[in-house]
C-alpha cells in the first residue's frame, strides 16, 4: 500500500478503524438487554429457592456475597420471594 502522506489517519484506513459513534446505541441496547436477562435469571433462581439467597447462589455457582451484591445492583429484593407458610 502506498500513501501520499506519512500521517496515517482514521480516514485513510476507514475499514480498519470504524467510527465508534455508530455503535453507541447498540452498546446501550446490549446493556439494557443484558440487564433484562440478568433480572429474569435471578428472579427465576429466587423463585425456585423461595427467596433463600444461599440456595440460589449455589444453583448459580456464585458465592452468596456476590449474589447479594448483584441483587442489590439490579434492585431485586430476595425477601419478596420468601414463602409465608
């Protein structure tokens, strides 16, 4: 490849360095879908575990403290899944 100038810019090789602004909406869409999936997954686990975080953590292969942090991050209250017999 021969170049007219010694300075390489994004415009001189657009197929290598894409314009990141095109992907901003896709990132936020991905993040939203990921969060929706996580909420559904963890609420399903808590339903199965009747709100028992230790049981849900074992099922997910996580430490209880990490699951608790994730639930807090997602705004999920495990107490809402406990059965009152």
